[in-house]
């Protein structure tokens, strides 16, 4: 919708010079139009098909979870020796996915990586939805989820009755909730100016009212802007150690135990790298889909994809190196149990998982050294899928192969997932994509104000004085 | 236990009370009051009250009927019942033919646990898995609730009237009335049956599902003794067993285990006894032997003969039969013979073979070794297994011929367990009147005209004489749950006598036993003390001179003949079947008992069903692996069972357990496994349990075995530590491997202040045979649910204690090691810090506690437990039709221990070291105003262990038994290098090289 | 208000609540105008932009926001309360033997302490920002122009009679390339 007002000003449209992070040469008004378009237009068939698929998956998952909660954990394939498998695998997987979002929005902000601006909003959204999926699993993996509130140290009349502050699972509770809260705040604060924009360009009606409420009366005052940028920096500065702490703590669920294959100090950095790696895999998947689905090739350019491909290559190599380190440590420390665990990991009944994982996580990303691959959307899409598979398997391998053959051979067993577990995993993907598809319809999936700001900077880099500093695309 | 016995106050009070009970109350017993104090102090009062109790109980059991859980209106609390305080009654186990003496624990008037009677000179405080499970059979939904006539329920009067008229006509018409019964251990019942057979035309045939006729016959011909030798393993320093699973299923496992274990302690001044086992399948006993040699069933006789001739040569005898050898490596035979000879007088050869000749040879060997009178007691022979195969065969012929007018079946089920059961069933149809006294509508009862359900032994009066002049009494511990009647009462009734077996019992004891003793002045005193103690033994008479009078050469000749005859069948594609009893199922009588089905076989660790055990070499040759269902074809008979590849199995033999494949056992039991009895051969009336030649064919079907352990090697880890006796003697430093037990792994933490106690446990791997009685005892004590075959297949059995079994050495001739494994109650427990809600924490006295109410079921503790002893409630196991076992029925739930919570779904559980018993012990001590003494508190697994391999106690008391054991040089703790500091210690296994 | 042609002059009585609002299409023009006006001693009430314009804060002479102090304070508060609560619960209120570990397992308390610190700091900063900027649900949006949240940049000049009498301000604004100058009553 264009107002008569806009028409009268059309003649004074100013053309800014070429910008390297945007294709074409949209004016500020065009930026607003492009980003706001999908929010007004009726979704296309592609979107509806995706949504139908996602929602079906979500329903399947809901069914499986209800059945499990109503009947008992026994409907899963776990047993006396393997107490965790799909449940915690999915948990770690989704948490990892979430981290790329924070990384893109916070860490790259601190590093002044301007290429993040067109993808950070959707990346943050991805974070929030991924953390929601992740938080589901610690809840439903409990034998008595209706007593989940026991993990909260609330004042109670049961005489001194607190929680165990030594338990990594409790650390998880705090880490995940903090992470979710801070990410939500960061995400919402980032959208306030865009809500204002949407408010002011929509005629009176429910839409204007809603945007009005959401925009909290934002009017673009410079003083607010100046505080606003401080706030963004502060939040980014908080989120950066936070994201590292969260996955370190997740890794401590394993590192703190005495189980060979879990008990290793390597885990925190190894897990964080893996998380970023898997996260970027998922971001690639999503953006490659959405940019074609929402026709945003102008803003999510091949150069964005290439930059992400480089991060993927870096983190993927760290992950591969961690695999080597694990085996080296096992060999080095000379304990029978540790060595056996890794021997069986590579040769035992789950060896196929292990080798698939190595292929997807350590070997596959090496093709990204080639610029031709980095700039091929199709190749990147395939690779991003491989990354997702590989990283899911990594968690599965770590959890199940370490558990199923631990200290006493008399307790060695095999674990086989049931259809319910598979359904729950599918359901978590359903939840994630349902949320994401709704997000790209209902909220500005690209931070308009940041694009505009960078548009200014790019046109007159000398004003910013930091043109392309630390620009990965140049490195 | 006896210190915990409760006594009554006075006869009068009791009589009044019983009268009141008879009117108002239902099943609860008259006459018990919980006062404490050791028996000697109260023996007088004891005697009076017991007398009163007997009358009352007799009266009660006659008049009271109904469901016991409604029985006790605590509005007017029966004086003798204190809620929360158990009453103990001495009784005798009816689980198998061994007749162990028991103490029965009752709570609120219902038996919930049986324990061995310490005062029994034969059995001690131990019991076996079957004995432990009998209490569950009492509360079996499938028991008959009332008599049946032609399949429809009838009144006792009606049934009795029909039977009595028929018997009267039979007597009048000079027809034959046959009572077919199991071996009768009870002297009184035997006396009753003598009266029965005194009637013209009335006969009695004894039938044992698993026959010992051969041994019996051999003993008769060799020594002129009517009975089985009473083997005294405690006196044997050298034991050679040929296919005799005397620790698991053979004759009297509890007694033998106790005696055997006594000789297996390396600390004994006399040293440790040696044990060599020749057998085809891997039995519990074989797995404990110093050396086990796998032989084909057909070679047992040859082994016996070879041993005999070696001993005879040493004895300087001449003219020995030449034994075909070369079928087996002679060295172990020589070694065995040397050891036997060196320890002659203290050596013992036992044999489970089912042909007379072999047993004669074995008797001859024992005679040469001077074992008669020492290790083989014939003065006071064992009175078990009096069954007579030939008589049974003849009876069936007569029935077929129609010359039997009435058949009364008591305590046996030949329609299931007779090899030619179809013949028996057909024959029953030729008998005008067939009466069964079965407790359920089993295979035989289903064919009978009348079913007169017998009491469960916990409901009935009785006595037993398992070994001559060793008596044990049985008294009701609960009034009959259903409208059943003791079989003895039935017999009395049909004899036209007053159906009051209690009086009959007292009468017999008054007439027969009382005169033979001199200790008590009056019969009542004698009776009450016997009833209180549960056991009574007559002093041993002068030892008679027993000479071996058997015909060795004839026996040898027949053995050689058999060997040559069977030579034709010994080629690659034919195998010899070896039928055996399992520790859990025995002959199949308890097939509806879920505890016993869930009990893992001590060696194979398989639950819920039988299988064909095949040697690894054979399996690979035939391309069969565990779980493949094979068809075993013996020509006329053919059964299909899944395969279990058993290391150590004789490549010539296929072992199959009997006692499975019941068709009419009840919901739980029927259709579990395959019935192997049809593979028993009947040769000239004698049942042969081995040697049947079969071919093996794959069916293509797959039936995964439900095994609780699927990996059998220790992978070079020091988990079960073992050494040789010589090495142990030599190395003063414990010497079980390079492992150094006394070194404590340094801890990062200062440690916590010590509590009042430090509960701990020591398990002697040398005396532990792996019999698994502790598993069932724990299940009974701690309300451990049964999960069923599918869940066991998924690796979700709930047992709090398990017996880990490892093989070492080659697949064909492995050495077996067992290790009871339960929560190790680590002082630095890995499971504790990881629980987010503090649902598992450490008590001040060293227990690792699980707080069910707080547990939210994250299973993190399970993952972090290096011993993997934690058990998760994957489902709601109680009151859940999905798990239709005892916990799903109101009746079955009566066996639950009220002192232990029934866990809900979603919580973790594990061994609590019987914390309820610890509490009880502490409370008793506190009430008596004394510190807890060593031995006050026994865990269920410790109490049940016939080998006394498990010792629980206070580690902070330097003089407690457990402390002394912990100071032993054999002591080590599993995975202690992890720094978990377990409170459970193990004493390393010592074997003779 | 409507858009009046750039050249018209409107005579009105001086009221403090009145402002002179100039709109620009280019951030650079805005920047230039701000510099010029302040050089001529004009007191700029505020500037309204659809996105942050680099250099504008310096041009306006705004001092740095004090929000980080809120962050620090809240963080310290969160840290102290978290560690002390855990210490109290595990050592004083409910001392238990958990795996033989000491009651005061300080290292084990670190992760939760850190998370609480971050949470407190983040939430407090965000809250402080909203309060200080008067942003809350339902707050009225007082716009300097219809498109200042889209693609236009506005500068609001506080009324000063002497200046307006001379019309100097208008001239400066006009020269600095304002596409629209108008006089408005604004409760900004």
C-alpha cells in the first residue's frame, strides 16, 4: 500500500550509490516496502505448503509426547544401561542450533560485521524457536514431568528443601532460561523501531493498533536512538559470554560425569564450536529457503551465504580437530575404559553413526575451501543439510556409544529407538518450522533500521570511519 | 530369627479369643501377642500358649473362609496382632521334595515372606529361590476356589458323597482304587497312606516328575537300603560330580550348598575342598567346580567306570573290566582319581545318571574310597524321591486295561510331566472315577471327574522327614483363602474317618515320635517345643556295618554293552539330548509363579522360557545363533525351541530344561517355553533323561531370548578377581591379581563426619555359587515388580540385586565367575551430585538413599552409576493390566511387604540395603535399651543365602563380622580405582589349580 | 499540520511549545544543518531519524548514555545474591552429604551465579532504557513528521523570538537543503 503522501514525494527520491552488502540500489523507502511487503500480502502457495508440512509434523510430535507422558518413558527404547538417547540428543542439538543466532546478532555486532544486518533478525528468531524446542526435551524426558517444578528452588513449607546446586542439570535449567529470556529481550528491543515504521505506514485499523502497542510509542528521537544503541551494545556484550556459557554448561552434563567418553575437559570448547557449526548449518538452510520463498535475494545476497560458509568451514574444522583430540586423549591417558569406549565408538555396533558423523562434520565442510562451492547456493544447501545430520549424529554418538558399553561388561546392551522417539524428533522440527514460518509472515524478518543505517554508512564510509573493518568477506 | 518369635499369653484367654474370632472375625489367627524376649526365658509360657494356639488354629481353619485383606477389622484389634509387628511361625517348605524347614513371617495375619529356620540341623537359615517364591504361589489367582465335579463347581458335601459311594462300591466289588501321589515326606501322611493301602484293593503309587529310581534301585541292590544316600558334602575334601547339579537342583540344593560352601573357604584350617565336575550342559554346580570337563551324556557311565577302575587299581584289586577310553582326555580322570584316593574317607563321588548300572559303579567307588558312613550316610538315608518308575508304568498299563476303578491323584501332574502324557490322559478316560487334589485346574485335574483342591502348604498342617529321623513340622500361617481342604483331610474323610488331620498329626507324633525321645516329660511339652522350633531330630543310632554288595562286573558289562549299542548314533548330525531342571522352574510345578520366570538362569542368564543349549562350535558349524528356533526331532517326538549358544556345552549334547511349556498352569505360566518331557525316554518303565538322539533343523523362526546379560567377557578388566589356592597360600599379600585392595584412592575432599554406624557388606565370591536365591528374596522383601519377557528383552528387569556371570578362557572350556551386584552404596557416590533435586543423597550411616517422593526421573544417576545398579520405573508396574502379574491383582498384592513403598512410574529405585530391616533392628535395640549388636540386622539377600556368602554389618564396629571380612586379604572393591569408595566389598574367588 | 510550501512565512505569537520543524531526505543534509544551526547558537530541541545516523550524536554534542552503570549495578547485585543464596541453602540451611562432596562446593556454584548475573544485568538495562526513554505499551507516538520512521529526517528547533523575527533560522534551514520547513505545535 502506498499513500498519496508518498506519491507526492516520489519525485524527491534520492538514489544512494552502490552498496556492497545489498544487491541493486534500493532507496530507504524501497527498503521499507520490500521488508514490509510480505506482512501485508497474502502468503503464496510455497509458504502454505511448507506450513502444512511443518504443522503436520508438529501434530505428530504432540501426539507422541502426549502418549509418552500418559504412558511412561517405557514407550521409548531406553533401558537399564542407556538412560538417555534421543531425548537429550535432541536437546543438545536444538540448543546448538540456537547459538548461531546469538552469534550472528551479538558477536558479529560487537565485531562490526555489517553483513549480519540483513540476517540477524531471522537468526535471532531462529535462536528463540530452537531454544523453545530444546527446552521441551529436558521437560519430557523426566519420568514425572508434572513435577518439573521441583527443579526450581522455591521457598516451601517442606522444611529445608532446596535443589542440588552441584548438578549440571540444574545449571542447565538456569542457563536455558537465562538464554531464552535475554534472547527474547534482545530480539524484541531490536524490533521496536521497525514496529514504529510499520505502525506509521499502515492506515488506521487493528494492524496499526497492534504495531502501535508493540512499538511502545517510538518516534525516532535521537536521544532514544543514542540510548538504544548503547542498550544493543550492552545486550550484545552480555549475550556473547552467555552463549558460550550456555553450551559449555550443556557440555558439562557430560563432562562432569564419570562415564568414559563423557568425562573430558575438552567438551566445553568442543561443544561451543559444534554448536556454532550446527547453528550456521541451520541458518544456511533457513535463509536459502526464505530468500527464495520471500524474494529477498536483494538483501540476503550470495555474499552473505559465502560469509556464513566461511564460518561453517572454520567451526567445522574445529569440530573435526576435536574428534582427533578425543581419540588422542583416550590413547594418551591410557585408561582401559576410556580407550575401550573410543575403540567401540569407531568399530562397535554404532560405528556407522560415528563414521557418518565424521563424514558430515569433519570432511564435508572442507570443500568450502573452494570459492566455487561457497558461492553455489545449491551446494551450500546440500552441505547445510549434511551439517544438520552430522551434528545430530554427533550428539547421538557421544551419548549412546558412551552409555551402552561402560564399565561393567555385564551391563552392556544395545539401544534401539522406538517410533515414538522418532515421532518426537520429527515433532520438534515441526514446532521449529511452524514458528519460523509464522515469524516470516507476521514480523519484519529483516531489521529495516539497521539496513538503512548501514546503507548510510556504506554510501559514506568515511563518516563511519570503519568501512569493512573485520569484514569476513575480505579476509 | 527365633529371638523374634512371638508368644501368646494364656490358654484361656486364647480359647475365649478363638471363640470370639470364630464368630466375628475371619481368617486371622487366634492366639498371638507380640511380646518379646528370647524363647528360653519364656519357654514355659511358650509351651502353654502354643498348645492353646494349636487348638484355636485348628478350630479356626475349619470355620473361617474369605479374603484375607478384609479379614482384620482393626476397630476391634485382635489382641495378638500389633500393626507393624510381624509374627513368625515355624513351618516346612513345600516348594520341592527337599522339605526345608522355614520360618514364615506374617504381617496382619498374612504370610509375606519365608525364611530358613536357623535351628534346622540340615538346612540352616538358608533357602532357595523356589522356596522364597512359594509365598507368592499362595496368593495365586489361578488357584481353585472350591471343589469341582465334572468341571463345574460343587459343594464339598456333594463331591465327598459321590466319591464315598463310588469307593464303597469299589470295595464291595473288590475293585482297585489307586492313590497316585508325589513322594510323601511327611511321616504322618505316610502313616495315613499305610492305613489307606490297608483297605482291600486300595493301592498307593508314588510318582516323581523327575525320577531318581535308578539311584534308589542301585542303593537297594548295593547296600540293601531303602532310600537314597544322604550325601554329606561338608565332610568331603574331594568331590567328583558326574552330571549331578547338587548346588542347583539335585535332591537337596540348600543343604548341599550350605555344606559345600563350608568346605570351600580357603581360610579353613583343613584347606579348601576340591571339586571336579563331569557334565554335558553347564550347570550351576559345574560352573563352580575347580575343573569342569564337558562330556556327552552317553559318556557319564564310562567316566564313572573309568574312575572306578582307577581307584580299584590303587586299591590293588584285580580282574577289572576293561573300560573303553579315549573318548576323553585321561589326565583329568587320573588327577581326579589321585585326589580321591589321597583324601579317601573324606572324598565323595556323586552322579546324576539315570541308569542303575552307573549308580552301582558310583556306589562301589565310594565304598572303595571308604566314604560309606562318612560322606555317604546310609544309616539315616534321605527319604526324598521315593517314586517308582516301574510301578507308574504298570499303573498306566492297568488303567489302559481298565482294571483300575478309581484313581486319586495327589500332588502330581502326570498329564503334563509324564513322558507319554497323552497315554496317561487316554488311560485316565478308562478309569470310572478320577479325583485330583491339585490346587489348580492343571493338565491332570482338567481330565479328572472330581477336583478336590488341596491347601497351599502355608495354609495346612503337616510334617516332613526329608532325611531319616530329621523331622520338621508345618503349621498354618493363614486360614485357607478359599474353600479348599487339605488332601490329608480328604483322604481321612474318604476313609470314613473324621477329617481332622491336625488331631491325626498330633496323634501320630504322640504314638510314634514322643516315645522315642527322652527330653520332654509330657507330650504337650514335646509337641509345643517341636512346633515352636519347627524341627525335631532323633539321636543317631549306632552306625550299622554297611558292606557294598552290588555286582560291579555285571554293571560294568551292561555299561559297555550300552556304549557299544549306542555307537551307531554317535555321528556328526545327531545329538544327545540332556534334559535338566532349572534352578527357577525345577519340575514345572511353580509355572504360574512370575518371580520364578523372571529369575535369570544362574548360568545362561535367560529368563522366561527354556531353550536348546548348543556348543559354540556346533552352532557355528550349523550356522545357528542364539534366538534361532530349531526343531529337535527324536523320531516319534519333536519339539521346537530357540537356541542358546552355551560356552562349555558338550558338542555332542543339547541341553533342554524341563518344567516349561505348561498348557494349564495359569495366565502367567502357560505357553512359556516348550515342554521337553516328551523327549524323556521310557526304557522298560524306567525314565531316561539323557541320551535321546535327535537331529537339529532350523525352522527359520526367530525368538530372541530374554536374557538379563548379553555380554559375557570381562574384557580384561579386573571386575571379578580370582586366584589359585596355591597362589593364595603363597602370596601373603592377598594375591588376587596385581590389584592392591588396601590402598585408598586419594580424595579431593576432606570427607564427612562419621555417623553412628557405617553400614557395609562383604560378599565372599568363593562361597557364592550364584544360585540366585538372593534375587528372589530381594524381590519378595522389597516389592520388586515383575516386568515380563518383553521388558526383559528390552533390558528393563527391575531386580535390585543381580548375579553378574563372566566366562574366562576358551569358548569350548570356559571358566565361570559369578558376582552378586547391587547398589555399592559408595561413600563418594557418582549418582548423588548429578541429581538436580537431591532425590538421592547419602545418609549419615553410609547408605546411599533414594527418595522416591522427590525423584523426578531424569535418569542422570542411572547414567552416572558405574555399576549400573539403578532401576527406573519405565511404566506403572502395579495395578496395570499391561503387567498382569501379582501386583495387578488384589490377591497377588497381599504378598507385598507393607514396610516397603511400591514405587510409582517415573521414579528411580535401587538396593536400599534393606533399610526397613535396618530401621527395625535399630528400633528393637532402642526399645531394649541396648546398642545394635552385630547380627541383629540381616538383609534379605544375606538371610536367604544358604552359603552365607553375604555378610552385612557395621563397619565402624571393628569386631563386627563384616569388619573382620573387610580386613581379609582377599578383600577388594569393584572399580574402586574410580574413587567411589563403595561400602560393599568382595572377597576374591579362589580356585584349586 | 499539512505540508506548506518552503517559502511561506507564518506570523504567530511566540509560544514556548512551538517548534520549527525542518525535514530532510538525506542524512548528510541533516547533519550539515545540525552543525550549522548549533554553530549559529541555535538550541536544537531534538532530531528524528528512521535509523541511527553516524556522527549525529557528536554534532548534537550528546554525552554518552549512562545505561552501562545500570548494567554494572544490576550485575553486581545478581552476582552477590546468587552466590550467597546458594551458599546459604547448601551450607547453612540444608547441609547434606551429596556424593561425599563438601557443603560449600563453591566451584559448582559458579555456573548458576554467572547465569543470574547476566540475567539481572540484561533485564535491568532493558528496563532502564524503556523507563528513561518513556517507552511503554500504549505510549502515544509524537512524530515530528509522517515519515521520520520511514525515510525522512527531521530536526526540531525550539522557538526563540529574536531569531525568528530575523528569519535567520528559516534561511539556515532552507539553505541546508530542507525539503520542508514548518512551524508546529508539538508536545515532543
